């Protein structure tokens, strides 16, 4: 029955493939094609959904689930541990702090926003490092090796990258939580919908599954300078723009740090790696092993 555990991803609001997020993305796609009058032939074609790249995403989704559960999660220090360490450090350095400025409601709002902002900011930088540091790029290539994009492509991530993002999550959430516990004690809480940070829930509803799709849904020139639209992430997947749009939910970081690309600036999107590299990532075993096999070449280039 273990093979069915991965189906949790469709009923857990904390996962990208939660059924409500999928339905909302389908509705947005219908609205997009209705109002733009553009052809939806590709998005409804079996050639897309049964493309070898898409099939690999489906199979890899289940394999990576068990890798994460059995190998990665036990290695990652919990956000709770980080939070308690941060709180203890602040107490030892600055002694007891009593909050007399903010009400419970204000603290909940501040904590909810702080978690989102810090997490998105650290996600931007880790993603950027995955592209700009040669060793990390070898592992991140796995994600960019998808020739076609489906919502399952989101999970085409090498275990090493998953480990890094897990550590990032624990440190980010733990740091924010530790600071808030120190200043506000047991009063901290989060504004949630279905057990998910309300800000993440809103972003997930508004097209998160279209990011890995062939629906070029844009937020428009003004909003895209702050919020990452589905098409902007598709631009990031296009071969000529790997160095653009590293942001997760916010494109604000790209705007500030010079990596922003608005969706109207790119007309043609071609996904995947260079042609000669694609065969290196066309099976589950190659996806898992090839990054390690490439490392000697990376270190060799660094010595020259």
C-alpha cells in the first residue's frame, strides 16, 4: 500500500498538487484561453501529457517521494530546533523582554507576513545560487531538463537540491519563529486557511500549477514587477533565460537584484537543456546519478 502514500500530495493543502489548487489552475487556464482567443490545442494534446519528458516526471514523482521520506527528512534539522536555539540565544544575550506595544491580532499579522517574506527571500537566493555556483548547477540541471512542463515538473528535483531546500526552510522558519517567541512568547500564531499560511494559500489558488505548464498566464507589466506570474516562471525555464526570474512567489527580489524579466519581453519559449545534454537526463537512474558523474569535470574546470 506504500505506493499510495504519495497520493497525500493531492489531499494535503500544504502541497502544490492539492486538488483545489489544481482545479483553480484549470479554471484560470479556461478563462485565459477564452479571453485571449489563443489556441489551446497544445494544452489539450496527448502529445504533451504523454511526452517522454512528462512520463518521466510522473514516474520520478513517486520515486522522489520515497527518497525524501526515507533518506532526506531524517537528515534535516527541524525548524522547531532552530527556533528554540534562536530564542535561547536571544534570552542569554538580552535577558527577558516583555511586549507592551502590540496586540495579539497585530502579532499574528506580523508573524504571518514575516514567515512569508523571509522564506521567499531565502528561496530566491538559494535558487540563484543553484544557477550560479557550478557544483550546485549540476544538481539543478535535473529540474531544467524537462522538455515539456506539467505540474509534476515541480517535483523533478534532485535529492541534493531537496536537501538544500529543506535546510533552507528549517533555518528560515526557525529563525523567524525564534525571534517572535523571544519578543512575544506564546502569543504567536499564523493566519491560516485549511492549515496553510493564508498568503501561500492565496498564491497557490492563483495559478501556482500553471507555472509548470504551457499556459502563458501573465499578471501584467505592473504586477509582474512584484509578483511572480506563471509565465514569468516559464520564461525562467526557457533556454535563453535561465539567469532570470529566480523568485518564488515574489518577483520583487528579481527586480531589486537585477534578474527580472517581464513576460511580455519574451515571445518564444523553448524548454530543456542544450540538445546534446538532454539524453543525460532521460531516465530516473540518469537523473539521480548524472549530477554526481559530472562533478569531477566541474572541479577540474575550477583548477584551470
